[in-house]
C-alpha cells in the first residue's frame, strides 16, 4: 500500500491560530480556507510512496535535521498567489528569503536525489509561503474587478523552526487531512 507523503515544517498552535484568523477577515472571498490544523510550510512533496521508501525518507530527514540548527522565518505579507496571477489561485502568508531555510531545503533535496527518492533539485531560491486558502476561480471571476477584495497586507510575524516532519496526506471528501508520521528535531 502506498501513502501520499510530503516533508513539512509544522507551526506552533499559536501561530496556526493567528494565520487561521484571516479566514474571518476575508470571509466574503470565494475561497476554501485551509483547516487550522493543516497549516504548514511544505519543503518537498514526494507523492505516493511504499513503506520501504517512507523509511528511507525518514532516515534522510533524520540525517539532514541533525546538520541544521533551529532558525526563524519572518513572514511579511498576506497576499494573492502566485504573484501577478489573475485570477489568483491562492492566498498566501509569505516571507523574506531565509538563508537557513534555503540551505535546509537544498540539503534535503540533494540527499533525496542521491537516494533516488526525487528526480531533481530545484535551482531557484525557496521563498517561504503558507497556503491559507485556495480561490474558487469561477466564483472569483463573477465578482466585478473593482469589488474584489484587495489582499495585500503587510505583517510582521516570526515563526520558530525547531523540527521538520514527515507527513502523510489523506485525501477526504471534506478536504485533505495531514498526519505527522515522524518528527525530527533540528540540531540543538
């Protein structure tokens, strides 16, 4: 049996509460908001894997997390995404480029490629983002352009990164549910 797997940075409960609050602020927007418990930063989506491959991914995460120290990610904007796309597909909380995050992602990808768990590494710099909502494009297009809510809010929000998680995504009728399979603390 294969499981749908990804690697993520999970957030503390207080951080999830803060970000989930935007669903109230923009409740008139035709969007499906991410469930509070599902808010995370995806580092790598791996797809459907066997138990053997999942064990290899976990071993990889353990090795990479031991080489990195805890760090902070600064989020600075709530906005439509991807940038300059109309109609937008999502609402993101996004942040500044983080050297530590970029290095963690590159090391993780390199190790996953070496073990044949992914095909290629990404060359571009990874900018942290959290999907807060997915826009229902059909309904969004029905709103007159001048009546569409402007979502371009500056924020100043710090997230502490102390671990990375091996996650499973189960697709359900009401939307995906995410489960932590393993958590690996960053080197302290």
